[in-house]
C-alpha cells in the first residue's frame, strides 16, 4: 500500500466518524500492511481491511468499476438533495412514477410547500452536515443519490463564501458518503463549467475549461472529483452538463439563463418583458422534461455504454431576440425591452453558444424532444391554464 493510500485511508476513517479506539486499530493494521507491502511488493491491506469489513473506500487505484446493480424487481432507493429548487420536485415526480412513491426522498434545507410535502417523503437535510447526511443514507437504505443542492451562477457571484461552502465542501461530503456506501451518484454540471477560452460554438465534451465564476469553478471541481473517485475508488459517478433549463411550474434559483423562464410569466401576466441580457446573447437551452428524462436515462444506462462519466447534453440554442419572436407568435402585442445586467451579461458572454452532445447521443442514445416552437407552445399551454385556473378561483 502506498503511503498516499494510507493517508487517504486514515482520512476516510476520520470522516466516517469511526471512534478513536477503532481508528487506532485500523491505522495500526494499515501501517503494518504498509510495512509488509513495502517489503514484499504485495498489497495485503485489501485483505486486512476486508477481514474487518470496512467500507469500499480501500479499493486500489486500478480497481475495476463497481456499480450497484439492481434486479428487475429491486428498485433503487433514491435521495435527492436540494430537491426544492427548480428541478428537484419534477425529478421526484418522474422517479416516483417509475420506482414507487416511497422509494424517492426529497430533501432540502427549506420548508416544503404543502403540495410537495403531501406528495411523497420529504426530509430536512443540510449537505454541509456530514453526520446528518450519513444518517439519512444509512437509515433509509439509500442506493442512488441525486445531488442537486447548489448556488447557481448569479447568486454564487453575490455570495462567494456561501457558494464555495455549498458547491465545494458540500460536494466533498456527498462524494465521501456515496463512496463509503457504494451509491450510484448523479451530480449535474452545467454549460457554466466552460469559460471564455473554451471553444464556444460548438463546445465539445473535452476542451479547455477555465470558467470565471465560482459556480463554474465548483462544477469543474465536481466533474473532476467525481471522475477521480470513480477511477480511484470505483464510485459509480454519473454527470450531465445541463444547458439552461426552462420550466413552467417552478421558478429558477438565481441563474444567468433565468430570463428564458421569466419571459413567459411576464408576457402572460403583464404583456411586457424587460430582459437582463443583450438581444443577441446565444445560449444552449432545454425544456425541463427533456432534462429530467436525460437524468433518468443516464442513471439507468448500463455501465458498458458509458465511455465517459461526464457528458454534454443539448436540445436547442437561441438568443433573447429569437425567443421573443417565437413568443410573439402567440402574443403579438408583447413589448420587449432590454436593461442589461452587467454581471449576468459577462457570465453569458463567457459561456458556450452551442453545445456539442454527440457523445451522449452515440453512447446511451440521448435524443431531445423539444425544440424552440414546441417549448414555447408547451410553456403557454401550461402557464395559460394555470392563470385561467387562478382567475376562476
Ligand atoms: N436550472 C438550471 O438551468 C440548471 C441547473 N443545473 C444544476 O442542477 C442542480 C439543480 O438546479 P436548480 O434546481 O435549478 O437549483 P436551485 O437553485 O433552484 O435549487 C437548489 C436548491 O439547493 C438548496 N440548498 C442550498 N444550500 C443547501 C444546503 N446547504 N443543503 C441542502 N440544500 C441546499 C436550495 O435550498 C435550493 O432549493 C444544481 O446543481 C444546478 O447547478 C445545471 C445547469 C442548469
Ligand atoms: C445554466 C445554469 O447552470 C444555470 N441556469 C445558471 O444560469 O446559473
């Protein structure tokens, strides 16, 4: 066993909250193993650790991939962190339909609205509280973890220390717990993981990634750490880089692509929309149903179809002007004005304009359903019916 592995082993024991006497015994065993292995060139630690039934974290660096496999009748037990944001409630609905209501637990640090609370299991979980997170995973026999907690691009720039804590320290907790308990882990990344020096039109899976936001930096970190844990410890890490996601029934949480959701609400309510990005700002976008389906599809993909662990996915790409024109086909009197927010504009100008998702399409059959016209029609149908319902009540 290499000294580096010994340090890691001891680190994991301490993170795993193993009590001191046990930790001391384990470290003694590990140190002896180190001495023996240095002498004879073999790797006895794996045996020593297996004999004392320790966690999967002692997998050697050339370990083959360990996936949690499920029989046809054995559904995964899913925990979604940050589940009360724009995407989590929708994902819980899709997964509950597939695996049963009680097999999908939503969690967040906020109070759930009553319709969410009554729709299925909800639990308080702060991803910065390692012990609490671990307890939830153990007590509920979680097998899949979907890690949605994050501060998005614009709010992240407004509070860098918090973004760093949630997006980086929180992720470390998630990775350790997932590796320790052999979970299949999904962490979304984003178009925001690229920067001004990346090729922007189109942006391939593998290219320069030098983002200029704390959000982007934390997401590149998540991609790299997840892939490292996969290669080093056999963690079943799966990651999709989402474009800007557009949804009708949930509000976005402080991103740069939020304008593409807001336009629908403002257009229907007031007939006016003030956009905080320049009219020619082109960004990749996707309707939420496509995003959630992609997430389920990659989680269910057989291991041998995944030639990579982090994939771009895309559906469409448009500017505020093009979106407004499509919206005006439904609401010809819509008045659109522009009042550019410099922070958001600078972020958008450093992000991909088009996303190359050929690898996802080739490897696990990714295919989007919604292009711009279908997106606009669907948003109007949904928000229009909600508004009519509110007027009746
Ligand atoms: N919505 C989008 O357009 C895109 C989203 N993504 C990623 O998808 C994931 C979900 O995104 P959204 O739902 O839009 O985000 P959101 O900002 O709407 O929701 C994030 C949730 O995380 C929770 N949270 C914050 N601190 C926490 C903590 N300490 N412990 C537990 N939860 C905490 C918040 O309460 C919030 O409900 C994020 O990781 C985001 O980076 C990626 C690309 C595009
Ligand atoms: C594209 C994203 O990651 C998010 N919507 C944001 O704008 O920050």
